[in-house]
C-alpha cells in the first residue's frame, strides 16, 4: 500500500529532487534526497536553508500496532531504504 509520510521538505542539490527530513518511530531523524514527484508541500521550498512541512510518498511494507515499516523513494543517509515510523504520521495515498 502506498501512503504519504509526514516530513519536512527543502531544496535538493538539483532541480529534480528535494531534501527530506523525517522522524522514525523511536524519535530519531532520517534524511534523504527524493525525486521531486514523490514529495508534496503547501509552501515553497525556494530558500536554500528553509524546510517546510510536507509529505513524502512511501510504500508500507509491514504494520504492527502503532508502527509501520516503510520503503522510502530513495535511500536515507542513516538507514537505507527501510525505516520504522509511527502510523500516526502516515496518510493513505489515493491514486
């Protein structure tokens, strides 16, 4: 199942990507550069140092109680492609 994970979005190094900062279920942060089409935000990310609230599209791999293992659209620097997040930070994607 695809879902949108709550995160912070900023400018990427290139025009076709965005910087993403998220939070794992244990409270630690993860970060990655995701393709522009896999993120959405209601505010502009035009400032190089500005992060705004947004969401990144993920694939839910497994879910147990209030935690879910999700596959990110690109490899996180700290964790690889899979991270465990809180289900309250997920919103089901509608195709």
